[in-house]
């Protein structure tokens, strides 16, 4: 049995930052990572673009992870256990008990506070009811990324990509650089779910066709993919069968969404957000159960790893303070929003009348010109013109608690 102040489940970008944040409060920390090494998904992301906000540099994924691992090594009270799959998390009289397995034995960790930093996984073909056969050559975009970047394998010569999330866009460019032909990217929605910079740098700069309001209806092939049928969709996102056409290819990559890895806390009855398919948190990234924190991509899928690290750092710090009995939870206030905003994270803050906190949110669709406002007591406390706001890009406001009454409402004025 290992006893610790703070347990961090997951050793990716969020878990690394959470461990450091908790350690800096003086708490003892244990990190459980199911892989054989720390770093998580970063270790297969060899493209640059990481660290622009936190380090003011363009780093690759492994370089970014290495920065945090070097900082982790400087902390004296962090215990890291790799190859440890956490299978259960149970509340106890003094905190939580986690059970994990590795290839050799059972690991039990008793902690006063827990940070869930498990990230997310990709939706497979079965999750989207993709029709047709199941030959070789159908990959999730992340799986293809690992095969190419880590294992040095080629996944195909003529590729169709379903979905225009950031991983799919990045992999389109990567495949072209590896000598493959990307026939096209097909997106069921009327707008891409990826960052604007990835659409420009990964798709437009490489002349890769992006077909919006179009989807793959079925896969054709026996031993290997021989092609796919694609069709435009109507306003209800249903394929228009009479416009269906066949596209020859030998590979289909799926970039159709991510699922937060929340199962570890599934039996704890936490307040749930159906929009993010994850748990609701307060400004400390604490869930509805005291001492249990949730941050990074397991909370909501972030566009930038810098934001994941920021959330992890804050969650770890607050978990450490909780373990020491130092969190101020007076005057809890719910954050409300208008119909243009899908959700906010956090949903609650503590109006202590001093200090700042950041609220992140996503809009429901793309807007060209908007004004983002924060209102409290019928008074505008924050205003930010936003020339272009997209559904695929996280927005954030930093708010001064001294200006907030006993309510907080976010709204977006659409100019055109």
C-alpha cells in the first residue's frame, strides 16, 4: 500500500503538470501512468506547434513533453509508477483508494486527493455506425500517427480521411510528406472542427480537397480496403443516397471525435455534462465530490496542449491545497451563458471578492464578428471584440472577482 497526499492518474501533459503543481504546495505526489513511459500522446506528435503560449517556442510533441519531465525531475516528493493501469477508484473515510495493475503485481494507492488526468480516446468505426465491410486498411487517425511516427510503418498509398478534427488534418499533411496520396477529407458538418491554422497549413498549403457537408457511407473491400462510398448530407445530417458516389482508395482514416476517459469514476455519482461527455468542475477543477479533481482532455477536449498543461498545473495545485486543508469554498456561484455558448469550464466559481480566475468555453458555430461579454448584477464587467470565433477553437476569459456580484453570465453579441 502506497500512501500519498495527491494521486495523479495519467502521465501525459496534464498529469505531468498536475504532479508539479501539487508538489509545489508541499504535498507528496504519486503519478500512475499505464504506458511504459511518461508523455502520453505527445510522444507520437513529431510535428511542431507545441509550447507557443507557455514557452514562447515552437516545439515538437516529444520536446514539449521533455520540458515538463525535466521540471518533474526537480521535484523531490513525486513518485512515478509506469506500466500501471488504474482499474478502480473508491472513496474512503480519509480520501480515495486506487487500484492499479502492472505486468508484475497489484498496486494500491491511498490518497487524500486525486487528479484525473487520463486524457481521451478516439471514436472507432463502430461508434459512428459506419456501413460496409471491415477489411484491413481502416485506422483511427491517432493509430495511423503512431504507426508512421513511432513504428516507421506506412499505412497506405491512396487515403481517404473521414472527419476534419485536428488529428485528421495533421495526418493529412503527414501522409503527403510520406509519399501517400490523400484523395480527400470528408466532413459531415458544414464547417471543419479543426483549428484555422491547421486548415491552412495542413490542407490548403498541400492542396488537399476538403469536402464539407459530406460523409463516408460505407466501406468496400475484402482483405483490404478497395474504396468507399461518399455522399453529401441534408440539413438533418442524413446522407443523400441518390448522390452517393464511389471513391477508390486503399486506406480510410477516421478522425470523428474523441471520448474522455472518465470510466474510472463512473460509479461515484459525479455531476455530469452531456455536452462534453465528462464531469462538471468548479474553478479549482474539483468535481462535485470533494477531493476529486478533473482537468485536461478528460474534462473537455482542448485545441492546444498549452491549455491542457495550464489546467493540469492548476488542478494539481488545488489538489495539493485540498490535501493540506487550504481550499476556500465560500460563496459558490454558478456561471450561466446564452444560447451561442455550448458550455463553460468551470461551471462554478467561489466569489471571494479577490483574485482572478479563467473560464473557458466553446461557441455553437462559426461567427465572423462578435463581442464576448461577461455580465454580473446587470453590469458589464468584461468586454472583448472577437473578429472571428469558430466552433473548433476554445475561447477563454480571465475575470476579476472584485468586479463580480453574486451572479455571472456570459453572452455573445453576433455582429454579422
